[in-house]
């Protein structure tokens, strides 16, 4: 399976006229890859993710998954949002089940229910399934959101800064859980994750895509992360490859690209 | 029996206007009731604002005098005194201020926002100490303004009750379920005529709903099926007939011929501190009263007071009954009065504020069960009537003062006689 | 007169002190039992102090202006009214107990209110969800909304020819606007996040309406209903006065004509208390649908 992104452009009409956000993105994501997208605000990383998810349409260019053009949401892609986005009036269980059921109309109810239960158990939310999102912590909500996305069984999992609002400890645990789910028994083989955290980008990804806002090209550099899996968060900081990539990212973001953003 | 006298039909164009007037009356009425409770009023000054003080008696103080009135035909003497320039001739700076309800009039008089008013003659009685007011809530009667010219109107569906027929009225009314009748003010003249008439017909008031509705809204409310009948002054009874929604069941002059109706009621502080001006006001109103009792002037009076700023009804509706020509409505024919239609002067017989009047009303309050204990009849009457003032004015204006202050009163509706020397007899009469 | 007489209009005396102070969701760690009791006692104490201050002010005004009914006279009148509140001895307002009158008023209120909700909520949905509908109706709504409901009464009377339905209509037209506008607002302001979820997970239109739009909007709808209830109650009293209908408003009109100002003041207290009660009920309902609070 490959996700091909060719020449994608996107602008938004704003108060100050038309603002370009993506100017010609070219990217190929192979099956089984975990790709991080990183860049300063306005570089269009979330927009790109939304386009891949089918929430928005590009002004130019094309996205195809296994040769099939992507224009609408579909069962082959699922998303974990920045702000959890669980529906507050439904229980955790209903949130996951309703979403999975409507994304996968091909499933029987029984199948869907057991898949939902499985993922809720994996993320440890099964005991809390009857609670409402407002009754659990941010970390637990995000776990449920991850379970929801996985329960759809998508080929590509999209995550938009999913752990940004959580404390370091919770973030660490969820990162591990994400990797476990992705590399374990699931349909999901490919992951694209937008993040602001350099360490998160390197720790999780096989490749890190550095993006920038126009007039700079949207994709500045794609860096391979050549660290074997499974990766241990505690020890990975000492890995020279980790440090190389981390430093390169730091240099790009803090020095080369910083002036353009006014810093 | 008699040929139904078709009231003067207004041409088609004005017929439509009449409906608009009804609607306007509804809107106006609605707004007015709201305004009424706050005591706010729409001030009007007639077209004739004569500034010239060709006045004879006194030099004007310049300070305005506010006289209230309500949209009824019998406001004519106060309004015409203004319109004919009689106030100005005497050096008075008078504003005639339209009131929207009797309760509003009461409150405005008490607060001094108006100094005097065209007012129900029974209102000061209902407020008298021990009855409806507190010791510092006194209003005084300076003189009577008019006799007669009020009626009780019933909805046309009750036409079988007929006119001035106590027997048929009793049978029709007692047959009604949940009868709802309106009057203009609790304890006022219209309330009294209504209850007196019901009692005379032997209709028990226990099961009847009697509500208070300001005069200008009477017809609109009957049109809205909000009530089965009302007791009010002209021109609203005539209007109900001409609108085809009601008929006249009894005229007040057929209850008590030449009864006191409206009075010039004044704020006591005003009566004391500006006595000389009050005397001139009374003089001017008496002048207008004389003028009005000349039949030849009534058509033009109807024209003048008919405008929206005053009564707000078509002159034709006002004029007919003012001249004593009554179309009773609902196929009951017509009735003509000679002399005992609405009168304003009658050589001073109208205007003399008799003590017997006050006592008669008090006795009726007791009779109706509105007063549980007997009041001090003489004291109340003495307290309310500005007798000395009237005598002075009558002398100055050269108006005859009758000698029957405490003479017995006969009411022809039920053939009763009231003796002011023995009010309890009346109070206990069933 | 059989009515006890007194004076002019009293200043509006409403149960002001009990302003609803809601400090937000219940704290996760509640104070120890004794501390909580002290807190409640403190609030009640403050409320009572506020009421006492108001009554004192009232007494001062009444002493200075004897036409204003005093707290004492009002209390006496209250006792009289409460002595036989369920009386229904005859058709006149004076024959009916205060609870009977309030009952008539509430029936009128709920009828009009129900009408307004039945029309306003669906209409609000249409306006909020369907752009052409919104554009078509917006100018009309903006022009009709500021019209005082009491101005509708004569028109309703002319159209319906009977006073009681006209009164109900007037209440309904008053209650319509807050409900409709708030519903439209709720429906039209579903957050992007929720819409994205529905889109990404491919909710059908029916599912979107049932699982996203309606639950999200309920909060706004109930807010609208709360506003509607408040304003409908106010208008009801005025309409009853206008039309001398038997009810609490009719009672005020009747007392005014009879120069019984303490009764007017007592009626004001009743009106305020009932209004407060109605709002509390709706506020309870609103809280039930507030998903941000842990329950």
C-alpha cells in the first residue's frame, strides 16, 4: 500500500485576503511506515492531514491510496484529533461504537461490538466505558479516541498533535500504547502524526517530514530515523542516531526556519 | 312594534373607517390601559388656545390648572368650556388632560397631578374615610356636571330581555350561565346603576362576574366576546347599537330620572389654596353647561368632542342620544326623550351638589353588601361636598340654588323612595 | 367598600436577595462535613441579610410616603390571602383564592409556552440548519422580534375574536422568539470538532442529526426556553391586566381599581416567587443536559 501525495496546494480565504498554506506538497508514504510531520505554525501540517482524511479538498494536486484517489473520508483512514473530540453526551463506549459502526457499515453489529470491546480493553478504557467524556481525565479521553480510530480498522491512521495537551508522564505512556497498537495485531499499518515535540517526532517515526509555510516550499526536508524497533524511550536518548536526527531537527526549526516566523 | 329607526348610515367610506376606529380603539385601548395604571395621560390642548386675558374677575396667576376628563359624552361641559374660550376669558390657564381609566383619574387627583376632573360623582364617596380610602385620601365634590345619559347595554343575543322590563330581564339573565358584566369603576356610578338594576329585577349577583373595564374599551371588549353586557356612559352604548353587537336594556334616566352622574371632583389642597381660581373654573363650566342645554348647540358640541383627542367617536354616534333620540338596537325600536336626556344645567338643578346624593350612594353600598357596617352618613356627606364654595359661585354667577338639599329621592325603576333622614331603611331594603 | 383600602403603587418588591449564585461544578474534593455545613449556613445567612436590608429600605420608603403600602400592611394582606387560598366561591376575582388565581394564570402560561415551543423549536432548527431558510426568514424575525408582545394583543383579539385565546396567543408570540432564536443559534453553531468527527467517521445525515446536532443544540434550546418562560410570565400578568382575566394579573388590576395597594404589593411577591420557581425548574433541567459537569 502506498499513500501518494502529489503537488497538493491549498489556500484559505481570510481577513487579509487569500493565504496560501500548502504550496506543492510531494510525498510518498510506504506501507508500514510511521511518519511524523513537524513544523512551525502555518506550515499546513494539520491542513495536509485533513486533506488526507478527506475533511478538506486540495485546490490543486492529488492524493491517492493504493492508486485510488482520495477525496472523501473512508474506512481506510481514521483520525485522532487534537482536542479528543469525543461527543460529550455519549458514553465512552457509545462514542467508539457509533463511530466504528458508521465508518464500517460492512461489519455486522456483533463483529463491530467485539472489535470495539477489544480496543477499549487494550487502551485500558473498558472499565470506564459507561462514563461520559466529562467524567474522565484528558489522557483517558485521548486513549478512547485512539481506540475509536483503531476500531475502524483503517489502513492509515492520522493523528493531529494528539498528546500535546497532556502531561509528560501520560504522554509517554500513550506514545508507547500507540506504538504497541500499531505494531501489534491491527489492520493499521501506516501512521502519519503531526507533532510539535521534537523528541516525540524522532522517538515514534521512521521518517520525519519537516514543513514550512509559504513562500518557502511546504516540505523542507525529509529525515530518515534509522533506529531499530522496538525502541525504549528511556534509553533512546543516548542513541547517536537519535541525537543526530534530533540535532538536525533542532537546527532546522530553531535556526534556519525560525527567522521566517518572526522569531 | 315601532318601526326600527335606522340610525344615520355613514357612507361606505366612513363605514370602513368605523371598523378602523374599532381596531384603532383596540390598539389605543390596550396602550391606554397600560398607561392608565401608571397614571400617565395623554395631554391635549384644544385648537383654541386663546392667550388673551380679556378676563374680568381676577388677574391670572399664570400657573396652569389641569382638569382631567375621560372619553365620555358627558365630558362636554369641561371640554366645551375650554373650546369656547370660557376659561381663557376668565384669565385661567386650563389644560384639559385626557385620562385613560377611573382608577388613573383617582390617583392623579390624589397626587395632585391633576387639580380637578370630570369624574364619577360617586368616586369621592367610594374613597371616603371608612369606605375605600385612608384619612389623607379625600377628594371633594365641587359641583355636579350632568344628569342622565348613561345606559346598560346587553349583547344582542340577549335581546329577549327587552327594554325596561324587569320581568323579562330577570328571566333572561337568570337563565344565563356564567354571566359576565362590566362596569367602569367599583363603587362608581355605573357600578351602582348596574347593581341597582339587577337588584330591582331580582337577579342575584352572587353568580355574576362583574369586572372593571375603562369606558373607551367597553365596546371593543364586547366585540371580543369578553362580556355579556356593560354599564357605561354615552357614546359607548350608542356605538354598541350602531355596531350591531348590543342593545340598550335600560337608560339611567329610567332608573332615576335626573340623577347625578359626573361631578367636578377636586383635589382638596387645590380647592383650598387656589380657591378663587377654582371658583372661576366652576363659573366657566357652568357657562358651558348653559350653552350645552341649548339643543341648538348640541350638534356642534358633538362635532367638537368627537375628535380622537377628546372622545374619539363619530359625531353621529354622539349626537343622536345627546338630542334624546335613542335607537335601542336589536329590533327594540327607538325611544325619544323630552327634557330628560343628558342635561348639564336645568337652571342649576343639575349642578347643585346635594347632600342627599352622597347619602343615597352610601345606602346603596350597604344594600349591595359592599359596605358591611353603616357609616356616618351626615359626616361623610358634609366632608365631601364643598357646599359653601358652591353657594358663593352660584351667587357670583347668578345661578338659582334649589332648596332641596335633603329632600327625598324617588327612583322610578322600582318605585322606591329614599329619605335622607332615615338612610338605614334604604340600606336594609331588599 | 368591602376591600381594605389604602394607597398608591408600591415599589416593585421582588424576591431579589436570592440571586442564583452558581459557583460552577461541584469541587472534586469537598470540604469536610462541618465545613460544608458552615458554607451553606453562610450563604443562607447572607441571603437573609440581603432580604432584611431590602425590607428595611422598603419600610423607610413607606414611612416617608404614606401612600406606599408598608411591609406590615403587605404582610397582613398576605396572611389574608393565604388564609383561604383555594377558595372558589364565585366568578369574580374577589371570590377566588390566590392559589386558584395563580392556577388559572399558570394554565394560560403553559398553554402559550407549549405553543411557542412547538412552533419555535422546529422553526429554529430549520433556520439554523438550512441557510436559504435563514436568509428568507431573518429580516422578518428581526422586524417582528422587538415588537412589544402587548401590541400583539389587540391584533390577536381582532383575529381571534375571543379574549382568552388572544391572551394565549400573545403569550405564545412572546415566548416564540427566544426559543426560536436560541435553537437556531445552537443548531448553527455546532463546533467544527464535532462536525469533523461526524465527517471522518462518516455519520449518515440521520445519525448526525440524532447523535450530534440535537444533543449539542439541546443546551441552547433549553436556554431559549428558560428565557421564553421568564418573559412569558411577565407578559401574562400584563395581558391579564389588560383584559381583566381571572388570574394573578387580573387580581392586580382588581386590587388597583379597589385602591387596595397592599394587595398589589402582595401580588407582586407572589408573581416574583412563582417566576423564580419556574426558572429554577428549567434551570434544573438545563443542568441535566450540561455535559461539562461531572455527575
